[in-house]
C-alpha cells in the first residue's frame, strides 16, 4: 500500500537563516500512530506545519495521499486535522458554532449530528451552547480537538496534546486516540511524555537539531537499543569485584552492596543462571535479585544527551 504521507529530502531554513529541518525523509503508513520525539526546538512543529501546508519548505517535497502539500494544498488540507498547541479562536462564539465553522472552512457541508457526536466523544456536549470564554483550560483543549475532527480527517496531527493538562484529561485524550485509531485515522503526535509515546505509538521518530535520527517500529527499537539490568543485593558489602567474575560486565553499586549486571535483551536465558553460579562459587552471598528494563525514555536520553 502506498504511504499516506511521504516526506522526501525536506529542508526548512527560516528567513533569519536558521536551519530548522535538514534533509528529512520518511513515510507514514495509513492507520499507524507515529510519535515524534525531540527536545525543544528540534524542528517537530516546523515539520508538522509543512505537512499541514502552513509553512512552506525551503527544499524537498511532501505528499499527502499522493498530492503535493504546496501545489495541491486544497486536496491535502482536507485530509488533515491539526490540533495545535494553542487556541486562537473567537472567545465569544459558542462551542457548537466554533466546531461547526471549522468544518465549513474545509469546504464540507454542515452536519450537526456529526458535530454533536464529536462533542459527545470529547465530553463537551453539555457545554455545546456555552461560549469559549466560559470554559476551563482543559475544556478549551477539547475544543481544539473537536475543531480538528470537525471535517472527518483521515490524518490527525496532535502537537503536544497533553502538555500542561491534568491527569484526567490526559487519560481521556489517550483513550480518544485509541478510539480514533480503531476507525482507521492515521495519528502523528509530538509529546514530551515519552512513557506515553511508548504506550501508544506503533512507531517512534526522533528528531534532533533539524535532523531525523531515525524512525523505527517501537518494539524493534526497544529490542535493538533496549538493555536489561540485573541487580544482585549482597549480604555483605565487598571492596572489589572478584577476578573470577571478570568475564561478566558487572559494576559495583550502593557502596559495594550491589552487583549490577548489564545485558542485552534476549541474551538472558543461560547467561544469568551461569552468572549466579559464578557469584556463588566466588563465595559471595546475596539475598535479593531484581531486574529493570530500559525504557524509551532511557533510549531517548542516551541518544539526545544533554539536549533532552
Ligand atoms: N518563524 C520562525 N523564524 C525563525 N526561526 C524559527 C521560526 N519558527 C521556529 N523557528 C526555530 O526553528 C527551530 C525549530 O522550532 P520548532 O518549533 O519546529 O521546534 P519543536 O521541535 O516543535 O520544539 P518544541 O518542542 O519546543 O515545540 C527552533 O530553533 C525555533 O526557534
């Protein structure tokens, strides 16, 4: 199947000479959830803005369903819903009218039943006739999503949808993303909550200083870069690791009370049993063994370093 979005050698240099995107290429498949991660200023919003036709690229090309986002803007924009970071709308308008108006802007005929359903899905229906200025910050966020869904897009961009929202709303948002995915909507999100990206995304792309470091299937990424750590708590602290354990990559922690063993995912089977026997043979006694697996966050921090 042809990708729903195709990004080819995309670059963006702003008028002040700043290069925000540098030769970025990748495809997005229909129906997937892609999380774009990167530190502040990495170029995520610039990339989204170009795909949505809000910002012009300096070089390269983006197609949405085979249409060029610059020369065939009308076709591509109709396919896309964008949830921006901030609300810029008439605060004196009602919730229903605001969302309905957004649908009209995309050239779709009015469909009050559909708009009411979107409001119900977002728990906004009882605020339907309230003006936006009467809503809480979290409810305004929901209006942003309702606007983005107003014209039944096939692709939804969520630019930091959960930044600064409370736990309940964040949970609602992820549930909504899950429901939308079931209807076949392609979802691209940026987030600083990496553990949430780990939970929901099919693929993860990491952008740093305008360059795409990689886009990879999440589970493959975890297998490739993920490591496990086994911590063995010793009954008596030791000053140094016995030479007989040299062949294992061990470090000493917690003032000599812990032996920490780093290993690759998948290599654990016989290896750990052998290590424990070797520790026993070295005369060390231990009373607890625990494991910890690298998270997407650990991988992100190790790739991006201090910039994260
Ligand atoms: N209109 C502009 N003119 C000049 N530079 C800009 C403009 N818009 C963005 N930039 C710069 O381009 C870089 C990328 O910005 P962008 O908003 O794409 O980053 P981001 O990854 O979305 O960051 P954040 O996580 O903070 O939202 C930043 O250094 C930013 O200052």
